[in-house]
C-alpha cells in the first residue's frame, strides 16, 4: 500500500492515519487530540514560515510541528474536496 | 465516617471541559461579579471560584482549567484531576462540551463519568450549532452516556433554567447524600478505549451541518499570510500603543483634576499641620499619583483580552513557535508572555499549559521581562516629562507612543536573549513536541471583557489603597521627620538620609538621593516610585499640588531619565511575582536566581547607558 508522511502532504490534501511512529508519551498525547489510526486528517494550511502546519480533523483545527508530522504515516492520500481552505474563496 | 448533609455546609459545583469550549463564558454568566481567586485546599495552586444563588442558597462554582484529559501531563490537567478526584468531593460536575467538536471532547466526559460523581453534560454553542445546521440526538446520547445531556449557549444564556432546575434537584436529594461516593474499582480506560467509544457515540447522535471554519479560513488567509500577517500584527501593536496615550488622555485628565480638587477641598478642611500634611502629601498626592494611570492600564488589559478571546493570540502563538523553538521556548510560551504585558502573575500561571517542564521553567524565568502594567505609570510619567508630544507620522503615531513601544521592545528582547543564552548553555536540550488547538475566530464575549476590566480596576485600586498607601504613609513620615529648618528639609529627614546613604551606589547610574528613596520604595511594587516621588515633591513644595513632571525635570537629565527607564524595564521589583514563581516552580531556586539576574542586568544596563551616554557627550 502506498503511504505518505503527514509532513509531505500539500495544502488541500487529506489522508487516513495508518501508523503513528512516535514514542508512547507522544502517541498518547496525539491520540487525546484525536490523531490516531483510522482518523482522517487534512492539511488545512501552513503558518507564514512554513512550520508548524495546521491540520483539520474531527471538525477542528490543530497546529503541529513538521518534526511531529513526519512521525504520522497516512494512507489513501488524495485531494480533499471538502477543505474549507479551498472553499474559502468560492462564491458561497 | 460518612458526613451527613447537615454537617456539610458549602455546596460546590465544578465546571470542567476542554480549552476553548466556552467554560469561562458560562462561569462568568452564572457568577457575574461574585468571583474570586483563591487556593485549592491542600494543593497550593490558584483556583477561580465564584458563587451564585440557587433556591436562596449560595452555591460555590469552581472553574477548572481547560484540559483534554485527566492524565496529568500538563500542570493544568494535574490541577483538574486533583480537584475532581480529591476531597471533599464536589457535589456536582458540569461538563461543558463544545457541540462543534463533540468527538474530541467526549473522551474527557467519559473520564469524568468514571469518577461516579453527579454529572451533567452541557453541549455548549447551541446558537452556533443551529446556525450551521448541526443536529444532535440528545435522547440517544443520554442513553449511550448514561448521563443527562442538555444543550445550552453560554453566550445567549439559552438553556440556563434547565441547568438550574437540574442542579437544585441534585443538591436537594437528602435521601441520597453525596458522601461517600461509591467508586467501584474499574480498570483504567486507555486513550484508545475512550476514543473508540466517543467515535461510536458521535456517529450515532451527530448530523453535521456546515463547517464553522469557513469564515475562519477566510480570515486566516490574511492573518496567516507571509506578508499581511506580520504587517497586521505590527498594526495592532501600534494601535494599542497609540491608544494608551491618546484614548486614555481625557480620562486621566479627569482623574488628575478630581484628585487635585480633592487635595484642595480636603486640605482646606484640615487645620492641624500634621494631619494636613499626612492627608494631602502622604495620601492624596501619593495614591493619586498612581491612580491616575488606571485608564492606561485598562486599555492594555482590554486589548489583550480581546486578542485572546477572539482566537487571534492562538494564531500568533503558532506563528511564533518556529522562532521560539530555536531558543528553548515554544509556541505556547507566547500566551504567558502576552499575559505578562498586563501582569506577570497571571502570565506565569498561564505557563501551566506547557507540558515540557524545561520549557515551562524557561518561560516563567523570562516572563517578568515583559512590560507589565505596573511599569506603565513609571514609563508614562518619565516619557511625558522628557519626550515631546510631537507626531512622527501625523495622525497615526506620536513620538511618545514610539518611545513607549521602544521600552516594550527592550523588555521583550531581554527575555528572548536570556532564553537564548540559557538554551545554548545551562539548559540545553532537544526540542520537545508542540501541538496546539487552533480555535475558530469568535466575537470576544463583551460580558467577560467587562468583568475582567472591572476585576482589574478593583485589584489596582485595592493595591493603591493597600500596599501603596501603607508604603506611602510610612514614606511620608520618614520624609517629614525629623523636622528641619534647613534649606533642604527632606534631605535631612530619615528618608533623605537613607537616600543619601545609597547615593554612592546609584550615582554612577545618574540618580540622586531623591530617586534613591523612590527606588527603595519600588522594591515593594514598581509603581511606588511614582507615589513616593509625588509625596516627596509635595512635602517640598508649599502648594497643595505640584506638577510631578516639572519637579522631575529638576532631578533628572534626559540621559539619567533614560537610564532610569532602562533600569525599570529590566529590574525585578515585584514581591508578588517572586512569591508566585516560587509557588509555581516548587522551590526558591528559580525565583532567587531570577531576582539577582534581573536586578544585576538592570543595574549593569543602566550603568552602561548613563556612562556610555556621558562619554558620547549626551546630557
């Protein structure tokens, strides 16, 4: 199966968490915020200097450093048509 | 032995929930002006409590820090867990949940449910949910949680009568005393268990409408833009500084005039020389000299509160993370820093959200460098006396506001350089993880902002009428006695002798004995230098009021005024902050090192400014 790190996503792409390759403490911290296997994450936008990145999940937004995002492996990566960041400039 | 209800006099209800869930808005709506800050019994951590009346009885409400779980990973979560699990058990728990983020919020609800306390789940933001077309099946949710669930809006007060009805029934149940709470030993829930159950509940009960973030996405296109974002931030900062000088002006004149008239009026009534001088010079001139700065301080608090509650500060924190991570801090350090611009005490407590102990200590160590509102009277007085009120860019920013801005930048730079120095020497370590929720933009709650301003006014007036008044009356006495017929009676007084004694130490910084007296007083609280100078000048002059600024120009040159400003920017002159640092760090080591480091730096920097300036030929 083709996988990609969260840190490698482009703005407007989404994917499903396949694995979190972090130590137990960080994994648990991320899980409390909803970042766990099976969760759909979308790359919502970059901060002005590129890092941290802002992701969308569970109907909320989370800022996360790229170093941490590199530990989150995604599957089924593709464009996110629901992304509000893309829709923001649309007529509605 | 289980207590009976009659033995238990106070009824306590706890408010728990995630950050950004509207918990504090609900707390403000229920308690209004009846709030106070105190210590949790047993643990020396500050808590926010308030009271409200239910069926004629006073009920205590505790506002817990917002957390995502009860696992004690941050100081905030540790506090929340201790209150919920500790004794005395709360009589009821109100779990406040943002209806927009139910799936992320439910794990905490499930953890609290496992504590077996009388618990009510409140789905907040009902007004937003309705607008977005999101629906929640409450019946099904209650069935799955085995807990009562109500929808409310803390902002519009929708659903409040239902909550009060539930509470009064819970607290009335005499047949079912709240002690002892049965807590069957259940195997601890793993985070994965909690997540799985939350997901199942949300899938069964929530029908999502439109996303709340569409509007925020548009705003973020500007705020998080590479060029527009920093420009906007600079613009906001300029507006704040300009406001401090121009908006506050009329109000300050009004207070000033009132105090002057009060001095004249009261002074005219008192014929006894001793009492006349005590009241007019010691109390009215001294305390009045400080009270006049209240409008400026409230403007600073107002802007910080609006920035925080609108969601803007969270963005700024995220942007700053990249830079802060290089100097041993992190994005979450930004909130304590901005809070410290109002007052270092809430700022230092706001550092509790930082999980990494090393980063938290570094944040606490440098936070008092941020220009707190107690420095503002000193800055404002000296700037008004020595910097001409001319515009730099007409109608946009004046020279005085710019001078003030420069002092704020100086404090910030000192903090950053200190953090950087520590990170590259004694406190070196690897980067720790950083992640932070980005809340949607929301209108700041008007009620909450007004309550904050009211609260800060009370604290400020109490400080002026307490510590500052006491120090000042003592100073008035020391500056008035022994009576002397010489040309400089104040210099020969006790206070004057003290000032003359330390003069050799401060002369290299450009300060004379009078400033020295003020500096001694300012060790209790920074703004005391203003009140003590005000009193000294008032005793010196025969008139009932003196223009403090004119008198200052006799004692300070522009260069020594600059030296004094630099000293105040860097010095640690706040006993309350030192006490809080000790409490929050759990020992004397950090506050003592901090005290000597900051004051040493202040002395050295003022020395360099004054001697360097003289060497360059400035006066």
